């Protein structure tokens, strides 16, 4: 058995967590029209029952998105497509957090 490449593995875990966090926010709370439509359609499909909160609750959806991203990482053996997609999402989430918390940012300016 070969010893794991720890820096590569740690980088993949960080990128995977940030990507899953971005996707969780996108699905559960962003105003992006396709995800708003998805939340409404899912709520109507589940007739606003107990399962309808899955796409509205970050605590409910986050673990499942993390499982999907982690499973893709393992099954693809961290293929470059995993890095490209999840790296893009992770970077975009970090950029948005930096800009949001920047001292010059103001929600009222929009």
C-alpha cells in the first residue's frame, strides 16, 4: 500500500468542503432563478410536507451535498474535472465572502 499524498488530500478536503458549502447555499437560499424554481417545484412536489424543507434547510441539505462531492472525489480518484468544477465553486465562494466582508462593501449601495 502506498502512503497517501497528504498535501494533495488536505487540499482536496478543503476544496470539497468549500464547494459543498457553495452548492448548499446556492440550492437552499440564493436568489438564482433556476434554484428558486427548483425549491418551489420541490415544495409543490412534496406538497409542502416534512420533506419539502430539504431544499430550504442548509442543515438538512449540506450533509447530502457533502456526500455527493466526497463520493465524486473518491470514485473519480480526484480527476481533473473534479478539481475544475469544485475548485471553481470553492474559489467563487471564498471571493464572495471576502467581498462581502470587505470594509468598503455596503448592502445599501445596491
